[in-house]
C-alpha cells in the first residue's frame, strides 16, 4: 500500500441553521478554504469522496453528485459514502483507500449535512430510523434513549456518575469558547448540566450533541504529490474499523478483546460488551493500533477527536480506545486527563457536543481539526492558539454509527 | 394554515424560505419476522434458537448471526429482569405524546441475549436494574412490537 497524507483542510462554521448557504455552497466554502490554504487548484484533484448521512434530512437524493459539480469536480471519479454517524469517518477512510491503492494520487473528501431542514423532533425521528424499524424504532424511536440505556448500564457496571458525564460537557463547551468554528461555546458548570432539562435518564439537554448545518473537507495525496503540494503534510499512519449488531439487544456477553497493555486478569468478571461498551470501537482501535505499532495509547497518543455524541459516549470511548481500562472512564475525566495540555486532550475544539454535529461532515470536521493540530496551525485557523495541543505529534480520530454499528479509528502523525 | 386556504407557507423572503411537505406511506412487510408479530396476538413472545451454536436469542431472528444456520422459534419466558432502563422526557415527533415513557432491555433466565420493550409502571419511578418484570400483551393487536410491554412483576 502507498502512504497517504493530508495536504490541506477546510470547514465552515457549524451553526444551528445556515439558511444563506445550501449544502452545495457550504461544501464549496469548505473545499475552497482547503484549496486556498495550500495553494492547490481543482486541476490537482484526481477525484473525490462525498459524505452525507440522510437523504430524508437533505430532501435531495444523489446530493453528492450535485455537490461535486457545484465545486468544480464534474467528470472526476466520485462516490458517496453513508454509514450513520460514522459517515464522515468512513468517507475519510474511503479517501485513504483511493490513495493507498494507487487509484488516485489526490482525493478531496468532503462531508455535509443540513440538519435545519427538519425541526428537532422530526430530526430525532428520522435519525431513529437508523435503528431496527421492526423491533426498536416503534418503541419510541429516539437515539438519546438508546445511548441512555447504555449509560445506565455503564453506571451500574462501573460506578460512573452523572457528575462525571457532566464534566465532559463542561470541558467540551469550555474548549469551544476559543473556537470560532464552533456552534455552542459556553462556560458552564457541572451543576448547569445536571439541572438542564432531563431528556432521557441519565442524559440531560447539555449531555447531548448538537444538530448542525455545516461542511468540512480534507484533501488527501500520495507521498510524492504531498511533497509537491504542501510544506508540512500530515501522514495518515493507519486506519481501523469495525462493525457490530444494529440492535443493542443482540450484543453478546463475552470477553474483552485485549490491547497490548491489558491482561485477562483486568476483566475477570466483566461480561463484554453487553450494552455498557462499544465492541466495534475497541476492535477498530485495536486494528489501528496494531498497524501503527501503538502499545500504550495513553503514552503514545498526544490528543484525540472522539465521537462525543453524548457525554457518556466520550467516557465509554476513553475505555474502548484504551486510554484507561474499562471501568476507569469516569475517573479519567474527573482527574482532568482529557483536558487541554493534560495527559491526553480529548476534543480540544469542542467535539460534537459544542463544536457541532452536522452528521456527514462530523467525521471530516474531526480530521480537519486533527490536521491543524498536527500542523501546529491551530493559531492560524482559529485566530488564537489556546487550543493548540503543545508538541502534538500523533492524534486519533474516532466515529460511530448507530450504537456502535460501524466504528472508525484513524491515526494521524506529523 | 386552514385546510380550505390554498397557498404557500413562506417563512422568510431573504433568503427565500418556504415550507415543503413530503410524506410516504410504506408497504412494510415483516417478511421472515412475521411469526414473531403474529405470535404476540396469542400472548406468546418468540425468541430464536440456533441448534448448531446452542445459542438462544432474546430478540427474534430467523438466521443465526454466528453460523448462518436457520434458527428454530422458541417461546421466551414471560418473566424476566431489567438489564438496563431509561425514562424519556422527549422523543422523536411521532412519540412526543407518549412522554414520559420508560424503555428497558429485558434479560431472561436461560436466554443468551436481550429484548427491548416499554415498561409501564406508575409515574415511571422505582425502577432499578435487576428488578423483576413480566410481559403483558395488548388486547387490540396493532401488529407492531408495542403489542407486548412489561410491567413490574406482581
């Protein structure tokens, strides 16, 4: 396989609604940002991968092709990738595959979603069609409820508390204060999160990610092309992905797939994954770590963009990705380890909870932020350097669909 | 807008934003899952058994996800325990009139996986993991998964 690099990136500000720009123009803004930032032109592009989640939300089928012509890539090979919340993460990996296989030398990967087409309650409904429509959706189809079922079990299994979950919200909203691309910067307290309206126990309004309008784009290239297009490209060191049952009720009760720094004795009495953990996240991480020769994630990774669709999901992801052992995720946030310039900063720009969640764009937004972190160009793009992770050399991006039906983990290096 | 008025609902003129209604009626076949939904009308909760794997599914599926063999229908116990739960105060649009409601995953003795259902109990309170629950069946079948629900074990 050929080595793959990110040579440029761009995104729009994520907003609750952007009625002035439709999906095509939002993608154009993100793509043009990337072209301008590295002095690349349309002619340098061999092809593209588009990412958007829902034809229902978009009210437009084959929106990827429409976008492709709008941004000036008509006649180039292009395809659309869809995989729920992992749409952006999967599209990023599909772009990687285009370059790694030698099918393309350069590839634009862009994602978008216009969530404001539907009101929040209809949006919840459409998203819930991403659960089994025979057995799960008719019960009161609502993704927050599915994640809440998992969070309740995580609390029971490991003693995780609502206060610890709230700390994730405080951190991510606080980080977003320094990010002009973010939708919901807020200085809040644990108490504010706990007292915000209860949505599905134990998750309150401030435990939940946003619905956004937005677009994001990264430009990928082979080593040779990267050298000619960019002074400081970022290498995609490895990708990992996995899948799991759509229905939570089908998850088995078996054994933990161990990372190199774990032993069987760590989890003697733990039935895994049940519904407390995301098995696909663990397997995707294990695959990516093996390919990148990472043995101790906490020491060998400098920052992570994790899929914090809910505060509970960020805590679960600390464990799935082996930043700490299963059961220690609550303590990980409580000790501040995932804060900026602590042991392993997580979602330094605010994550899905505060930067925003325009589903198809989200996984690519994570790649954009990670690229800027590794280029050490956060100050340039965010107009201040407060969120720059010092000496960042290696970062991880992570996304999931459903309750972990698809998961992706990609490792980026300076 | 009144039904007798024909017109276009405009929210804003700059940019121009209008309302667009679009709806679909699906012909939804339960196909190979049909037996499960029909059995609810006989007050029977079906699960599935894979002979090859000796694995019992708490949620009906016609083929084993481990070996691919066709499964046999089995009757699940009508009593179980709460594996996890959540009470919803908001939801998707079609279910907003139902809130608050409680969803549970039920574990059954001798069955390897779970079943998701609603728990009906007073005020959605005093719910805990491990609590005993029993299945009840709606007398008027609507042929969806809500034809079965659970209540605290008496």
